[in-house]
C-alpha cells in the first residue's frame, strides 16, 4: 500500500486529470508497478488512468513499448534515451494524453561506476514533447523505488497542471462529445 504522501500526490493528480479531461499512462521498470499501484489506490482512478506497462526486462521494453533494440544496445536500459522511448511507447500504446516512464538501478546490486545504484531516469511524453529528468537516489532499494514513484507523480501533476496539458485535455474532451 502506498504511503500518505504518495497517495496525496495521486489524489491531486486525479483531481487535475479529471478536471482537465486528461488520460494518463505509465511505463515502469525499476518501480515494478508501484506508480500504477499508487494511482489506482485512489477510488475513481479509472476515470483518467489508461494503464501501466511493467517492462522490467529489455525484451519487454522492446516488445511492449516499441523501444528500439538499437537504443537499448547503444545506451543500456538505464538511460535517458530508453526513458524517452518508454514514455513515447506508453503514450502511444495506451492512447494517453500524458505518459511517464521510469527506469533505474534500484539496488542493492546492479550498479556500476557509470551507472551506480540509485541512478534513475524519468521520462514524460505529451502531444508536443518528450522530456527526461535524471535522479541519483542514495537510499536502499525500497527508498530508491519510493523516491522514483514520488518523482513520477510530482512531474505528472506538474505537467497536468500546465497550460499545454490543458490544451490536450480540451482536444480530448471535445473528441468524445
């Protein structure tokens, strides 16, 4: 179960998205479905949440999110390039106005000097752009995953509240009637 801070973010996201008629999707790797779980802890989330894809393995990122194999080969699964492709894939596959992605090294193993434990990339795609933010968490596995969920939810709220997101919502609302 999500903690109170994360639930409050999910509730805020829901209020904004329902009010602006925005559809949200997520693509998760290191968080293993925790973002989607937190969003769906809030009753009524089906009114805006299209779904989530947990793509832990590279093959799942390629097959389920259309991440180009060459991107994974060139940059690795934990990279800005893969986070960007995951967000675009989730937005397209799940027919969302906004989609976020998260890929990282949660720990305690799997890190390297180039990609240490705690390195995380969060992507966000909307109709006009795709952006990525880089984070370097310093906690244990549970803490790193929680901080990644928080980062995704905070950015979704920030983008959903932005005027450009409202334009996408107005388009979506008008299309349905």
